[in-house]
């Protein structure tokens, strides 16, 4: 399941960044270093700390992961396990 979600994340990232049109076009001549430089600023690190007031022990949960910015307003797309810790 994690591999499937990762594949969706990568496909979404490529679509959001406009790379899919370049991948489908055999005339694409952008070298990998330049491609990386162009899209890497959209990758973000996510960390969250939650406190469950109804638990006596193990009240604190930490979620970490990554995502990427998909629009001008700063909306971030990430995997479900980052948000829900599963």
C-alpha cells in the first residue's frame, strides 16, 4: 500500500510541476541537474506534534514526512501517513 501511495505522490508531483508533458515528449532536452534545480524548491519537510488529552500514556504523537507545493497559494500535497500517522 505504501508503494502505491508513493507512486501516486510521484505522479501527482510530476503532473503538478508540468514534468509529465516533458516526459511524454521525445524532444525534451532538459538535463537532469537543471530539471532538479527547477522543481526541487517545491519540496517541503513536514513535522507535526499532537497531544491526545484523553490518553493517560502515549499522549504525544509525532508525524514526519515530506510533500510538495502544488499551487501559488502554498497548498502542500503529501501522503496520508504524514497527516494521520498511519
